C-alpha cells in the first residue's frame, strides 16, 4: 500500500557555483604565493670581429680548446683537464701580472662543457676578465 499519494521524489543535484568559487580562490592564492625561479647564467662580454688589426696585449693569457677536448694554456698542453689543474695553469701563466685577460680560442667542434670548464677555472683562479677570439670574415 502506498500511503503517500501526490508526493514526488526530488532528484539530487550538485550546485556548481560554490565549487567554482572555491576553485577560483585556490587559483588566486596559488598565483599570489608562487615564487618565480631565477635562472643563473654567466655574464660574458663577447668580442666583435670588426677591427682590422689585432692588438697583442702583454696582459693576455691564451687558452686553446681543441676539437678533441684538449686544453692548452699559452701553447703548453695540460696533463689533466679538470678545473683545479686549469686554474693552477692559469695562475702559473699569469705570474705576477695583475688582472690578466683570459682569451679563449675554442675550436668550432669543441664541446661547450670544455669551454665552460675553462671559464669556471678562470673565475676560481680570480680572473674575471674573459674574452673569446674570433676570426674576421673578409
């Protein structure tokens, strides 16, 4: 027997508006509290190849990086290519000169890692002035 005539059953429904409001508040909170990462990089002053004559400065240390990955400091090869050996070779090549300029002559097929190793060794040796040798295309 059915005693409840005329009563109909309500369908349950989900009210989406409060859920959307909560999600928007969470998104705004996350946007305001997010810290943005800063990328670290090396500051390099790249040389220009427009000059017609090449200046030989007595305060330069020439570092060559070959395609095979060998490193030569003032045309003398290094036995080991790790950072400490490179920085020691740069200190020996500098002698008593104050603030020498490190000129990197890298082969076009040399890996970037070897060039970065030389740059880090120069920085750890206390020589912040680094330059790259270029060829003029005349």
